[in-house]
C-alpha cells in the first residue's frame, strides 16, 4: 500500500461514455465520471437506477461501451488500472472450517494454504488487518464473523494489492449504527492517507452528507454530480427521490 508523498491530483480515473445494455434493455447510458485520488465518490439512486451495474461494468464483469482510463498526470502515461472490490455480501456456509488467515492467504497465493504458512505472509496479513482494527480476527473462522467483522476483513483483502481504485458496493448492508460509524470513519481515514480513489454505492444519505467528497446521482444516466450541497439541493435529486426511498 502506497502512502501519499505528493499532493493529491497527480492521478485520476476517467470513465468515458460508458453504456450497458443487457437482454436488449439499456441499463446505463453515456456515463462520464472524473475520479481523483484521495476522494470518496458516492453513487446514489433509487432501486433499479443501475448502481450495481456500474460497479460490474468497471470491474469488467459485464460487456459495456465506452472506456475507463487511469491517467498519471506526473508523466502523462496511461497505466493499467488496479482495482480493489468489496461486494455487498458474501455467503459463507456455517461450520466451514476456514479461518480469516486461511482465506486471505489462499487469496494471495496459488499454492495450497498449508504450504504458505510462513512468518512473512502472516505478518503482512496481520499488518493489513490492523488497518481496520481486525487483527484479532486472524484465527477466527470466517463463518463466525459478524457482518461488520467480515466487512473489515474484506476491506483489508481488497487493499493488499495496492489498488488505484476501491469499489464498495453497499458493503454496510445489515450492519448496525456503531458498525456504520466505524466503516465511514475508516474509509475517511483511508482516502486521506493512501493514494487511491473510492467509489461507494450507498443508500445511507445521512452518512453520504457527512463523508462524501463528491456525489453522483444515477438514474440510468448521470442526473447530477458534484458536491453534497450541489446534488442534494438540486431539482434532479428532488425528482428522483420524491415520493420514494432510496434502495
């Protein structure tokens, strides 16, 4: 993981004219976003607005038009974009004898877990878990983790490859208020201290108001983007959420 040693703004991610059609239906059209490092960019919108589809398109999981580029402003080079991802949920069967260490070590290596149990690997995993106050979970079975604990473990995994972009698809669903507070404070500190951009799908508008640097209002296309004040005070926001709740 790379600490910021230069002012933010040397790197940016550009999503240009992105569109997605599935089963003959247009889900997203002409999405244009400019994401800077060190920023928390929150995507909001009602149910069916295409928020999760946007994440899947950025990940390359579904076909899309347009392109996504990572620009290094320091020397003008176009580099390969490295992405970290935390899903909305992860199904782990009860009684699965898999510890947090086993899960992360197997993710990090192509060889069997029992062959990777070295001090160096364990130390690195512990270091990343500490970033999210989760090092005490190292030897706990994954199936016994609470929603908040699993979320912190998945965040540590997502950051182990030093991504330029971190994608979070409603990772706090079903987590209590204390867990929500810890999550948003963690993300706030993360984007301030590490050279990466964050795109978060969220329906928690109170937390969005408090922590977001930029808000993207999505409803098939980008209806409005800008600061919290610009988006929440816009006619487009009132139109999208009038008479309904955000998913």
